[in-house]
């Protein structure tokens, strides 16, 4: 299985480099540095589309976007606990001296969750399963050391500071401003989509594990008594989720599809607000286009859960390249963060509840990076066989909406196709490209590889009756339609999920 994954992974990474999705490690010109990548033209458009979908879903659920600094002084990270506790277990090769993250070395080769293992458990597992250094094949030293992930910098001449390792902490700090903006009424929600930095030991999972990456994190500020008096809960109580509570994990049971209200009844979720957040996370990833069968929601075991978390679940995605990968964390952080920053700053971080009592609100968090779902979409939708290579990413987030081809470049067909392309871009807001290079078959193949859902061919019949041929990426079905019907047809196929065979002539 590991060899099959490795082979697929190599094919996929070669594909996304060659086709202009992701390049690196960067800077390639200087030999490359692990954990840094460039999103090439198609990859950047795909990532933008994913992030815009995230924005739409958060905003639809009454969460407001903010943008906070990515660098802050030492005191902030001392208060948050990052300087003392934000570490990974490091293990070193006995021969080549390469350093690796011990838990990920295990998880890459075995379908286990090792980030809660003690140092002894890590070493014992590596020895018992004869896991060797990926670089030289030698054995590891029998010692685990802690590696702090914070990236240090200096502000001005002497102010010690750090790049943020996630967006959450910087989101919490304007709390008093939020209270005023939201007219002192809780609950309220904010989110950020922006860069974060971690000094990873040995990132080797492409954009799944980077030193500079993009995070999208939503934060709901709620009073404790509001958690079980959550108005939006009734709208989602009958929704079904693929849940894997820690009790099932301990009994070697598989994840179970169950209704949210049944999870509440069985105390898998402690409160309705948190259940709503878990469901929102699931909706968000399915709306992005991750297939439901590739998603599971795994509850942290009691020894895995952070000390401040009242509850914690991970949304995991099954990939062809790396197996199950954690892609989102949903945490009930209680009042830990606001309490810590109140102590460190000497400022009260409270709000008045409906009984006019000042209370430190709790925070329910949805935290994930946007790079991982982007990679997962490429991984899951890359398909190659003897006949064709195709990227079946969801049509509404594909990097290019439509490609327009002239059958030949003569007799005015090129000019008609160019004019049609310009119209789709300027008057209909679509990402359209014109392509006249090579045979029609080769042009179709190029667009299939880029994930382009719709191709339009202008031919001699276009000049006679003002019609074109429209082709669907997935089915390769073609249909003749009128030029004036092109915008609506594209909208139906890409954004409304209609099949090309349902399109009227």
C-alpha cells in the first residue's frame, strides 16, 4: 500500500508542477528549501476559488472577516502559551544526522494517530516496527527532543517578536473592539484567511505540511449559557455526520454515520453550539468539493486533547497520496484565551450578559489551512489512464471556466472565437481563455488536464447559423447551441449542476 501511495504521489506532484498548479520547493533557482512553494497560475486560481467559497460560507453563517498582523511581540506568544508549549517531538538519524518529526514518521507509514504518543511510545513504536531514516535508511537515535515551531524575528532594533504560527491568537486580541462593533451583543463570529508560519522540522508532504501556509479560522464568541440555547441548532439537528468518537476508537469501531441530535443525545457533543460548529465544518468541506466518502470526523482522545479544550474534533480527509490526513480542527476553547491575554495585558476582556453580569466569553473555533483542501482536491480528482488524463475538480471552483477554440484560424473563425472569449470575460465575469494551438483533440486534452469544465468550438457552421459546439469535460458529450445561449448554458453546467444533455438547443 505504501509503495502504491508513493507512486501515485510522485505522479501527482509531477503533474501539478508540469501543468502549472504548484512549483517548488522554492526557490528552485537556488536549490529549493523544504516547506516553501509557489502557487503557479492555475493553482493560484484554484486556491482563490476555494478561499472565496470559504468566505461565502462563513459570511452566510454570520461570521465577519478581519485581517490582523502576522507578526507580534514576544509577550503575546508568552501569554498564549506558544513560546513554552508549541513544540514537536524531534528524532535524529544515528548516521546521517537528519532530523524528523517522530510522530509524522510513524503516521506516514502506519494508519495510526501518533501525535498524542509519549516520547517512550514514539521510540518503542519506531523500534518495534523497524522504521528507518527516509534519507539514508539507517536507524534512529533512541532519544526525543522538543523542537519549538515559532519563527523568531526582530521589530525595529531590539523588540523580540515572532511570526504567527496560526491566525487564531491575533484574531482574539481586538476583542474589546468586537464587543463595541457588535453592539455588545453575543454571540458573534469573526474569521481570518491569511498567512501563518511554523518552523517545521522536516516538511515532506508537499503543500500538506509547509513552513509558510495559509490558514482560515473562524472564531465564535459565546456566553457559556448560550451553548445549549443555540438558535441555529434546530436547523441542523437532523443533519448526518460521519462521526468517530474516542469511545469508538478505543473499541476499534469504525466511524458511524449519525444525526447531530443523536450525537448530542449520546453526549458525543457536549453542547449544541459546538455541534453546530462541527456540522458547519463538514458543510464547508463538502461545499468546497471534498466527496463525503472521503471525510471522517474524529474526536480527540482524552490524552490527546489540549489541556484548555473542553472538546476537540478533527475533520480528516482520505487522500490517495498520504491516506487519512487531518485538515481541520474544531475546538471548544472555553475562556482560556481571553483569560490568558487579560492576565498578561492587565486589561479586562469581558462582556455583559443578559443579566448584566460581566463574563469572560468562551470561544468555539473552526481552524484549518486552505492549502490542504486544495491539495486534497487535486489528489482526489487527478485521474490518468491509457486514454486520457483529466482533473475532475468541482466545476464551480475550476481554475478556468471555459475555453474557446476556432476550428481553424482562417476565414474569420479566429476573430469570432476571440470576440466570444472577450465577451465572456468582460460582460459575464467568467474566466475564459482562447486557444488556437494544435488539433481540436489536443486542445480538448489540454483543457481536461487543467480541469476546464466547458469547451466551445467555433466552426464554419457558426458563420452560417450563429451556433457553436459546446463540450462537457467529464462526459465528453457535445451539443450544438446558439451563441446567444452560451452564458446561460455555461451558468447551468458550471454553477447549477445541470448535465449538458439537459441543455436546450
